[in-house]
């Protein structure tokens, strides 16, 4: 082969064709021989193993050979059964196991903290130091994880998930590294208990979607198929449902809540995925509780013993409606304060700089403030600081009426700030304050403490705190009702006592539903307590609170989207028909940047300079503007770079040098003229002279020699630049061939009379960024995500101003009006064929 190659190089070009078949034949023969030898070697090693091969390696090789058919058989049966079922089952039990293990770990942390605190009973300062140090260290670890391991792990994760489901890809959001950071961070956050007052719903939704993404990739490789966006969307929806179901052991409410919080549209075909995975997760969580001897049998998370026969009467419907109004108004105040607080922290340069660069110190400062407020022998004894988030809910859903029960307590009963492990409801009784005064203090303090806690950049959830706060608010309202009507409400001769726990149930659902703009929180509380007797009053409170909240403020997660400026459309106003009277022609952009068929390369150059659009429409002519399709910016840039490439320029210069019109001696390898530095060096100067006088005598001649070369080089360089400029002008004047363009022949289009609701639905359903507005095929405008978002915002606020019918048309009609009638008739006759 080497001889043939050397002969081939030595022979003229015409003889190379004769040698080529011989080389190909020799190459094929050698390839066949090598394959035959490889096969013989494989057979040799298969039946005659090497003498130096260890026994363990031979056994492992034989085991692999034996297990391979078994694995293929299992894979075949799995694919036959359906890999989606296996995927959803693994997703559900995995997240349930993680959630249960996390709860057990957090419980041990919290018990250890209280044990140390109680052991230091005689040392008040050491108690304060241990209480504060515990919470500060945990929040510093949580903030450090979000800063150094994965910044995407900070926060809830639900706002970013909403944006992802709309089609926007966020970097590093679904990686295993983010999963680990989220798990460690949320463990530290939840171990801080009710002092920090943050939850785990959002982080578990995020972690479940990450696990769904990773399992989806494994199942794709296992099934031997290709990953597609539609399948990924379905898996993310199932992961979100599993995340909620793991936190509340509520499969039905978890699916509906995940749909309401993460998606604007939902395909019914994905229901079974969410319900199956959520049911597996909830069942696994309850079975683990039985195995761990926390529960005697599979049961609801919070037991209630309310009266089912007559839990309330008709006059109480009005009372529940008033509770819904209170929850809605207080929710609007909370959302307004939270969003404006984040905007203030973001706009204030010094504070923003400190929070971004010193996240750990800021988290430690906030934890110090909150731990000082909740110190059990300080203000914490009036807000149930010793109770965990779960114990708060247990005491709020307790059927006892604290205002009545506290009257029967004796003075020697151990009450706050002392521990009451057997009867946690005693934490809401105090020797010097009534339960109503304690609930008042709890409602006010937790409102501002929650605002302060949500400003930290740590992995945490925000649904469980507002759920607990709503339960406390409802319990407060129920205790007031029990105080006003101590004997109950008399209706039809029956005396029905007030159940404060029922108001706590309605308050939790109404307040949390108003904060998140969801209705499924009503179903969540029913699955949590197993109490279905309060369906109507709870729904009344939830609907009224949602009506007030959705009319006045964006949801909690939408507020974070607004502050972070993520590409997501806000919600349209509920219950109003104004958006049906707004059309695409009222908010579209009419100042269009488009390409005309048979355009030149100079048009591409000017278009890329004046516009930042990612795609450009292509029309047939300037007059008709019939939309033919769209071309992406990157394709146009690539086409222009190919037209003005270095290779084409060198070919042109070589052709000109062959003619003799230019000299290529000044060009380097890139086809550009060399610098003056190389020309300033004389060959005589590169040699070291040993005689100094000889160098002085030749200095005058060297200077004249360099000046002459510099003048000649400058002339050649000017000639080169002139030629290149002329060549580029010629290239830019050429017409772009349609065959070279990558055209999208069917871009998304809207009609002029498409309503705002229809445009909104299309953009959300299809994940659009841009849509062209046409009138009988003629391009008249374009609507992007920005214009649609502005139109929705103005429609919600009621400040939308309808655009006058096309300013250009109005001007044209005014010009036509100035022309006399005979002139208009003659124009029409001239234009007619």
C-alpha cells in the first residue's frame, strides 16, 4: 500500500485513475483478511481463554453471557406491558420513600433541639444561645447549598416549572446536582420548624419533576426510543402531581392542585398518569408509616372527631362567607406586600448587592431575628413556638373549643412556656392571656415573619406556611364565633354548637387557595382530615376568597414570575368579557421587518444590523405582501458568512493573480495583508554583526531600503483593500437563491379579528413566541409574547386603549380625499387591465 501511494504521488494526474482501482481492490482484500483474522481471534479467545486470565473474570464473563438473554427477555416483557406504568410506579414509590425519610429525619432534628433546650432549663442564656444557634446554623447550611452546589435549587421551583411547561428551557434546572442541593437545603429549612415557617411542597414538586426527567431518560434508553418534548411534558405533569401527593398524602387533590399551579391547559389523556403515580406515592407513604409504627393502620394524616350528623346549620353559611371575604382581603394585602418587598430588595442596589454576594450572612441574619422572636421563654410562648408545622395543624383541627376549655384548667397546669407533649393544644392556653389574645398575636406576628422568611434565598416551599396561617386565621375566627354564641345557634328548635375546627378547615383552604389562585385546596383539606361534612361551607369560603384575590392581585407564583421577569403570560381576568372585544389588530406591531422574494445579500446584511428579531417573514412582493414563510436569523447569518467567506475571497484573489492584476506576496495564510513589522526587518539586520563600524556604514543604505519597501507595501495593501471591497460589493449585489434558504413554509398565523382570548389560548397551548397576522394571506402585522403580555396586563387593569384602524390606512384615505373625483376615476381606469 505504501508503494502504491508513493507511485501514485509520483505519477501524473492522468495516470492516477488507472492506479485507483488497484488500490481499492488491495484495500478491500486487506479489510476482508483483517475481519477474518478478527473472527478467528474471537473464536480462539471464546473457546481457548488466556492462561493469565483470572478465574473471577472468566466467571463474570460467563455470568454476563448467561444473564444477557434473561435481560433481553425482561426488556421485551416490560415493553409489551408498557414502560409508562413501570416509570410511574418507580416515580411514585421513590418520591414517597424520600418524603417519609425526610419527615423522620426532620422529626429527630427537632426533638434533639427541644431536648437540649429542656436540659438547659436552669440556664436561660444558654437556652437562648442553643435555640438561636440551632436555627442560624441550619439556615446557613441551606443558603450555602443554594449558593455553591446549585443556584437553581433556591426558592420553590414552581414558578420556573410553569415557565418550563410553556416551552422555555432553563439551564441546570432538571439536573441530579440540583436534586441533591434541593434535598439537602429543604431538609435544613424544614428542620428549623415553625420558627422559620417555610414548607416543602414547592421543593418536592421540583424534586419530583427532576426525578421524572432522569427516570424518563433511563426509560428512553431502556426502550430504545427517542426522547421528544411531548413525552417530557407528560412526565413533568406526573412528577408535579407526585410531589404534592407526597406532602399531603392526597392523590386526588395533589393531581388537581399541580395542574392548577403549573399549567394553563391540561390534556385529559394525561390524567391517568398523574393519578396513578400520585396514588402509588400516597399508598407507599401510608404503608411506610405503618411499618415504622407511627400509625396503627392506613389512615388520614389528621384525625377529627367532629359531629357528622349536624355539624353546622344554614345561618352559618353566612359566617363561612364572611370568613372567605376576610381571607381574600388579607391575602391581597399579603401578596401586595410580598411582591413589592421583592421589587424593593431587587431595585435597591446596596441591599441587592449584599443579598446576592452574601446570601449565607443574610440567611443567618434573618434566622437570628426569627429565632429571637420565637424564643419559647420570650415572645414565642404566645405563638406556639414549641410546636412544629404538623402539630400546629393538629391543634387547629382539634374539636375542642379553647375559649371554653381554658376556663376549666387549674393554675398548676403546665402551660407555655413549659412543654406539653401529651396535650399540644395546651400551647394555646396561657396563665396571663386568653386563647383569643394568643391567636390575635399569632395572626399578626406570623404575617410579617412569613414575609421576612420568604426573602431568604434558600430551598423552601411557600404553600404549607400559608396553609397553616389560614388554618390559624380560621381557628381564630371560629373561636370568636364560639365566644359570641356560647350556646350555639338555634335553628328550627335545635341548638347546634359552633365548631371552631370547621372554620380552621375552611380558613386553611380559603387562604391558601386565594394565595395560589386555586380551588383544589378545598379537596386537599378533605383528604387530609377525611372530613367531608363541610364540603359546601368550605367551597363557599374558597370561591369567595379566590374571587377577591384573582380580581385584585396576581398569585404568589405569578408574582415571583413578574419579579424575576420570566417569559410567562399572566392570567386573564376571571368573570369579565372585555378580552373578547379586543382583537389582534388592536395590539399587533405594524412596523414590519420582512424579506421580499429574490432579495439580495445586502438586504440580509442591513436586516441583521437594524433588527434583533430571531426570525423574519418572507413575502412575495412589496405590493401584495403575501406571506410565503419565515426564515430564522441564524440561517441568514450563516448564508451571509458563506457568501463572504475567506475561501471565496482567496479564490477570487488567486484568479486575479493568475491574470496578473495583483500581487499576493503580501498576503498571509488567512488571505489578509501582513503587518509592517515583518517588513521593517532587513535580512542584513537579522544576522548579528561582530563589527560595529560596518553596521554604522550600512545604516544609511538600510534606511533607504526600508522606506522603499514600506512605500511599495503600502501601495499593495491599498490595492488589496480596494479589490476586496469591490469583491464584497459584487457578492452583496447577488440575489439569494431560494434553494439555499431554509424556509418554514407554515409559520403560525393569526387573523386580524382573532380575539385576545383566542390569541392567549393559542400562545399558551402551542408555546408560541411569535405569530404573524394576515388578512387574506397578506402580511399586515406581527404579535410577539411581549405585545400579548402587555395587552393582557392592560386588559386586566382596565387601561387598554384600542388602536385606531391602521394609521397608514387613515393617512392614505386622507390623501385620496384631497384628490378630485375625476382624477380618482382616471387612476382606477389606468390600473384596470
